[in-house]
C-alpha cells in the first residue's frame, strides 16, 4: 500500500524556518536589552558616585553642575532606552511564541496524518488476513492425491 505524503510538509518546513529565525531574533533582542540595561546601570552608577570637590571657584562650580546635569540627562536617556529595548525584546519574544505555536499546530496535523496512515495500514492488513481466512474456509478441503506411477 502506497503511503500518502503529508501535503503540508513544505508549509511545516517553512514554519520551522520562521520559528528558528524568530528564535534568533528573540535572542538578539534579549541581548540588546541586556546591553542597554548594563549601559544604563553604568551611567546611573557613575552619576551616583560623582562627588564635587569641597571648594570650587564659581565658574568651576557652574561647569561641574552643568556636567552633572548632562550626566543625569544621559543616565535618564540610557534608562529610557533600556526600557524601550526591553519592551522591544518582549514583543520579539511574543512573535517567537506565535511562530512556535503555528509550527506546533502543523506538527499536530502531521502526527494525525501519520496515525491515520497507521490505522489504514492496520485495517488493510486485517482485511488481507480476513480474506485469507475466509477464502480458505469457503473452499472445500481437498486431500492430496498421492502420485502414482
């Protein structure tokens, strides 16, 4: 008995490829989010550890305060970028999950197809055995006639 091929196999292969691409994109996005968080933490740590000297001329004090303000703005911008990067990573992870679900659905269809084939093969085999048994039962028994010279 010829086995019927799973007609959606090319689609399944495409879905698997899409899932792998989504997994790679998710890993990259997660790495980018972790890097952005590390940079933001570095900016915040640098800002938190900044200490002004006790005595400064008024111009130097103004310059130092301006630098601290710029550093605070940079730290805030870095944290906002880290948050946006984390949100982007979550969106990419959701796309990966959706791709995995589409792949899983096709894999379940393929498994059902295989099971249906196995059931059909078992039924065909059973019919063949039944035909042999009923075919023999319907024929009269003949005894062998010895060969005589």
